[in-house]
C-alpha cells in the first residue's frame, strides 16, 4: 500500500512539473518564431475550437508589435508623401515614376492595416512622444530633406528621390527585422517579413536605376 501511494505521489508531482514547464514555454517563446507552428497544431484539435483559437491568436500582441505599427505608420506615410511628390513632377524618367507608384500602392494599404491593428488592440495609433531615442525611426527624412526633394526637378529630382528612398527603405528593413525577432502577433510578424522581402528587392532596383541616371 505504501509503495502504491509513493508511486502515485511521484506521478502527480511529475505531472505538475510538466504542466509548469508547458505553461512557461508557451509564454516565454511568444517572441520567437514558434507561434505559427503552435497555431497550426491547435487548429487540428477540433472544428469547434478553431474559430475561438483564431480570434485569440489575432488578439495576441506584445510591446514590440505595438511599437512596430506605431513607428512604421509614419515611416510609410512619409514614403507615400515622397512618392506623391515624384508623381506630380514633370520630366521624371518613367522607370522612377513607376517605382514611386509601386511604393505608394504597396505602403498605403499597409498603413490602413497597421492602423486597424492598433485600434483593435486598444493602442494609440500615433508614436508616443516619450519614446526612448533608441527606438528612433531609422531612415526618416528631415524637413530640410523633404524641402530639397520638393524643390528638385528632372533628373536631379529622380536621383535625390532614389538616394533618399534607398536610405528610407534600409531604415524600414531594420525596423521590420526587429519585429520579426521580437514580435508576437502572427499578422504583424508576417507583415514585417513581407516588408523585408519587398523593400530589399526595391533597394536593389533603386540602386540599379540610380546607376543609369
């Protein structure tokens, strides 16, 4: 009898320990790339729990997700403004205006998407004024830079736009890679990966265009 009780107590202790490890790994790994895999596994549990699981996953976010959206919205907004400037100018090479149109078409909807996330998370859609300098928006143009682009014409404007947008994209890629590493929300992390992929391609495209001007 004593032997049986000892075994049972050991089994209960082991079960409690396992439960503790499982709970800890679920929260501690939220910032890694393991979440999508976990979601796939849960979707196969039952058809009735799938919708609730999907809704819960969409609502999950952390500080990195919030900061990513709050910083990328004004970053994208400036890129759209720069593109609009180019599209209004005359004498700009078609290859450059085509690129400007592509940037605007891609980043406009992404702004709306990120704004929607912040609203659904109950977070401010604007970057906090007390954000530490370590979290500055890389690649952003200053007022003087924007004024120069506004005033430039023809080939000079095309070269300036490409030079500025390369730096702008490089900043966005840095910010997106941070989200890919630290983010928790599956949709936000996926967008960060898409931004890295598309903008790295556009950076090379702009460097090639710049070499022809």
